[in-house]
C-alpha cells in the first residue's frame, strides 16, 4: 500500500472490464452467492494482524471469521471454472495492507480468471510505527513539507507517509517530500476484501497512483489508477 504525495493530480486509468468501490455495512445472514453455496462462514479479513498490532485489522483484536461475500464462492474457484455473475471480483486471503498479496479472481465470459487489481507488487505486512512518526493521525500535518522521505506510518484511520510528489521534473537532490494519507475521509480502513458486501458509492484510494475500491452493486470492486503530472 502506497500513500499519495502532495500535491498530486490523480487520473483514473480504468482498464477494460474493471470497476471500482467504498462503503461500510456487510450482510450477516446466510445467502446463496457465487457458484458454490453460502459464504457467510468463510475466512474474513480479520484473520490478519492489524494497524495497531492486534489480531484483527480493525484493531479489535478479534480473529474470528468476518461475514463473507454474498456473491463469491466460499473457497477460491479454479481458473477456468464456470461462473454466472459477470465482472464480479473475489479476493481470497487476509492481506488488508496489499491486495497484491491475496489471490483475486474475476468472472469473465462465464469463466473465473486470475485478476491483478494493483500495479504495486506484494509487500510485507507493516510493522510498528517508527519513533519518528507523528504521535497519532490527527498530528500528521497533511500537505506540509517533510524531510523523512519514504517514512510510512499506520493509524486506525489510515496510512500516512512522507513522499516526494510524482509530478514535475526529477530533482537532482531528490526533491522535497510532503505528508499525505490514504484513504479519503469516510472510507473504511483497513480496506475490505473485494467481493464483500457494502453500501454507498464513495471511491476510496488505498494505494496512490495504483489502486482504489468503490462500492458497486452492493459489493466492493477494484479500480486501477494512474497519476499524471501537470504539463
């Protein structure tokens, strides 16, 4: 997961067959979905460690399975297996910090195909914050210059980092870094798995210039993004 530099001009570069997603609520009742039965008992995103070092990525410390997708098979379908809900994207795994670390499939032409939503490679789960990180999310001076380029800090509200803006000419001295955070205000963090239920339609950036999610048709879907600098 990467964090946007400030300032930045983001331009969504949607690829064929992709949609994107955000929202909050989940289905709690058993519902048929996907192509292989009910999905409310499958492994949930709370299987991994969280931003505060607790068992659950929501900071609750609860490792119990979360409600699963109303539209995805309970287990990872084989590539080429038949599917009926065209363009549905389903994520398997618990890597809340990077969708590239999980297995993702999409229903295309009536068959499940391997799908890579992010331009970023899989990265290790974030560890404890460095001592140079601001004390809390509210203390992060978003948009202000910073000197610790590459520093990333995880909070319950999101991930903030000090990075040099991507647009403009490359500076010999590396340039000045700025504080920026993802996702946008009102978006869930850590990110929900693709295919899980949601409500609303706000787009949520989780990796700057690479990856976002939004709530489409009641489930989370992915959107690849690209950033372009001012000409």
